[in-house]
């Protein structure tokens, strides 16, 4: 009869007596070794803290932990998924290398997509320009000077046809970073697959579609929070039934962190957003196992190496436990937090931009050691402009070097059992749960957002960090320490402003050629769906096929549901 591995492991863990002896020896070490060393050479800092200001202990031993291996860690691919959502992790399959790309016209972005695929990228990630993100067409007065500047302009299905020209939708997964008008862009993509004769159950990808983090952090909304949640729930329901390989929401902490949150706030507010989407979908009448396996996440990877690794591990454990406790799914995949990650854009500096290569490499390594399923690495020139082909290739090669040369993918969760990593994981979970309890007291995330709670917390953290940098308490290499007078002249990508004229002319041509009666009928049907509380997704897809514009659909939403004004905070 084989010995029970769990019992064998428990027998090897330190006993209470051994832990007490360890504590006594640690105290003795501090008295006899540390204090004389500090008397000879003062410590570099008065306080050692993480980037998010968590106090970091000088040393950790087994005495600082209880014997909760099975409860808190377990094995990869098993509850609570702290050590990874797949049993083999990167020994079986590497993370998806998905570089964010989009600028100018759909044709220009299509060329960048194909370039990246030829360089070894394994998935597409689409950046849209500001007008598209806000639900406005390129010919809107609101779009002046912004068309194609920070992403690709997409006004109609015709643009989507060009954007994905010669790209097999049933072979390449596509991520679309858009939120307020996400249902419209998802409708365009499904309509494109329909026109190409690709079955809906063969297309795979992700639409960010996270309206809550827009109200919290990024502010690219179309309608107020509650109707926005209704539209998101419509898309969750539609994808569960019609597009089963599609991630209907990418619950995003990235923009929360970029707005200035701490790691624990990013973790808490992101998990709370996810729980809110699940609650609304379940209240709609969906079985949790119908849709929860296709919810995905998106986290920032900032500079503090071990804090970020701990954050990913804590996120998986928290999601698994909270989902099990609140919704009791039967499918284990409903408990798995699968995540995309992106290195921290806010950490990049215009000063000494080549330092950004080192920052991105360390952040990318943290994401991999944290167990991400997908990763974007920022380019060194992104504080100046959208990345050049050379810069984006260096960023992609950074991932490939980690994957192929570093050796970190040879074993699963290689840092598990590190006293510091496990302490950090536990500490972040503890901090994040404090915020989640507060959100529960407020009545859930929609109510918390309407009351401005997460917005205030993030604003306070951002202000505190900026003060610390300005006082020199936190070092930013090349900015407040190790400065240089001369800055390198690096090549940058320039988007010609003439592309607005080109895009507006293309849009005018589509409008002139389409069937106006079909457009009017499609938009009226969407308005009726909104008022009658019917799922809006089928109507959006039909409107896409009639070549209705994104703004025309979003204007229907604005007319029916009203517009949102941000809550003033002082």
C-alpha cells in the first residue's frame, strides 16, 4: 500500500516545538549578529517596503507559517490554484505572446499584425483609437485630431474586414481592448466571421468589456453604470450560447494599477468587479457554469518583483475560494482565474528610455513566475509614441528569451515554498480581502462605484506615491536618481494626421453605398431591444451587417439609457 503523500508531507513539516525553537534562534540571531552588523554599517534605509508600501520583514523562517500546504497551496491545476491553473503549466504550453498593436488606419494595423505573427507572436491584441474607445466615428467633431493616433480607427464592419484581411479567424485568437462600446466591436467581429462562413463556435478570443473599471479608473464609458452592466450581461449570455470559445469579459486590474492603485487595491477591486459580473449574470438566470469558465482577467505587472509574483498567486487563490463560497459552481474551470498580463506602462520613463528594456524584462519575468497565461511586453519608446517595429521586436524577443533561454519554464511554480514569496502571497490576500469586505458592506461593486469608494482609494494611493517620488523616498532610476543631462535621440513612430481625412473619406463611401432603409431598421430594432429588455447582441450583429457605424449604435444606447457624468471628488 502506497504512503499518502499529504500525510508524509505533514509529518515532515516543523512541529510547534520546532517552530518555537526557530523563533528563539531568530531572536538570538538579531541580537548577536544583526545588531552588531548594523552598528558597524547602518542599514541603507529606515524602512524597507514594497512599491505599494507594505512593510517587508528582514527574514522569514518556517516559524512564520502554519502548516497549511494543502489548504493554501495544493498542486498545480487543483483547488485553490495558487500554484497555477494547469497541471503542467509551461512544461506543456507556453503563455500566449500577445503584443498590443494598433495605429492609424485598419490597413496599417493589419500590416503590423502580420509582421508580428511572422516574428513569432502567437495571438493578436488590438488597440483602438480614442474615438472608437468612446463610441464615436472618425467623422464626428469630437474625433478631430485623434483618429488613429493611439490605436486603430474602426467605424464599421468594412474597417473590421480590412483589419483582419488574410488573418484566419479560426486559427488565431484575437483580443480587443475596448470597454464602453465593447458589445458593438464584438458584434462587428462575429459579423465578420459570419460573412466569411466561419462557424461562431470556431472563433476564439477576448473582448475586454469591463465597464466597472472604466468608471473606477479609465473613464471610457458610453452609458451609466447600471445600463452598462446590463449590456455586459447581454454579451456574457450571448457568448455562452453562441461563441463558446470567446472570453466575454477580461476583468481588468491593469488600468486600476496604472491609475495609481497599490497591488492590493488592484487585486481587490479586480476580484470584486469579477464577482459583480458573476452576480448579475446569475441573477439574469444563467447557470454559473455556463459562463464563468470563459471569464478571464488582465493584471498589471509593476516593478516590485516579489510583490507582483505574490499578487498573481493570491489572485488565483482568492478567486477560487470566493467563487466556491458565493456561487458553488460544479465545474472546476469556473474556479480558475486565467489571466493576461501586461508590463506596467506607467513605470516607463522618457528619461533614459533604454532603461525601460531592463524594467520590462524584470516585469515580464515576474509575470511568468507568477503564472500568467498571456503576456504583452511594452516597448522602450512608448513614453514618446506608439512603438516602432524595432522597439516592438525587442519587447517580443524579451518574452522569447525568457521562454527559451532562462530555464524558468522547466519546472512548475519554481518559487513556491520560498518563505518570502509565500509571506507576500498571504499578505496581499489579507490586504485585498479587507477591501472586498468593505465593498460587500457597501452593497457590491456597482454601489461602491456609484459612491466613489474605489476612485477615492486609488486617488489617495496615487497622490501618496507621487509625493514619495518627489521627496526621493522612492527611486526612479534616471528620473530622481542617476540622472543624465543628455537624452538619447531615439527613433519614434509618427502617425500622419492625414489619415483622418483618409478614414473619413472611407467612411463616407460606406455610408453612400449602404442601404439606408436597412440601417434605419437595424437601429430601430436595437432601440426596441434596449427598451424591451431583450439581449442586444443579435441586433448589433445584424446592424453590423447593414454597415451601421459604431457611433450610430452607441448613440442609440445614449438615447435610451442616458449619459454618465463622473462623480466629483474633492
